[in-house]
């Protein structure tokens, strides 16, 4: 619920150029103890919020104070760095697919694709060229691995892949 409130307040702050709504979004982030931990999903928008805070402050610096952009970039990069280092709740499978134990069990592609989208969306705002590169590389390679996984699974259903090819395909 808190993530929905923050998301709504941020979009309204942007649309209305409202420092009051932007400030309220920051208060709700703290009040609801939101973090970037976990995967972005329909019921957990918190991983995207520091990125959205950063994007809005880059587009409209007057929404916040001078230190707000630094704060939100640090928060965004803390979460994205854990994805890149695979030391958060998500980790890479041997075939390179980003995996979240609880979410990926039911739908392996959506959490990975959402993480790739966050990495790519934030990369231009990163505080260093090294981070920009890391985010783009993982985000792009995740999207490629997802595409290959989809193709591989479809071919398996059509029995166009032999058993030996299935064993060699580590992302399937």
C-alpha cells in the first residue's frame, strides 16, 4: 500500500510541479519503511521508486532540495548494485538468468525482465561510468537471455531440440 501511495504522489508531483506532493512521497517512503529489496512486481513497486525519485529530480530539480538527488541516487544504486553483484535476493542462474527464489518460481521471466528494465532505465543517471556500464551490460544481457530462453522453450515444446541440446542449455 505504501508503495502505491508513493508512486501516485510522485506522478502527481511531476504533473502538478508540486513540492508538497514530492515531499509527501518522501515522507511515505520513510513512514512505510520501503526499500529497494526484492523484485519489481504488480504488488511491490518499491524497487522502482528510488529510480523514479532520481528521474524526477533530474528532470525537475526544483521538486526537492539539493541533497535529495544524491540521496535517491544512493538508494537506487544500493539496490541496483546488489542486483549486479548478485548478493541480494536475486542471483544469476548458471545460464545467466536473473532469478528471485519466490517470484521466479511462478514466472521466471517477468522478475528478470523487470530488473533488466530498472537497470537500463537508471543507467544514464548512474554516478559513475563504471556503474552505467555494469547496469547496461547486465540489463542488456538479461534481456538477451530471456529472449533465448523463450525461443528455447518454444522449440522444446515442438520437440525440435534433442535431449543432448536440452542438457547443454543451462537457462532452460
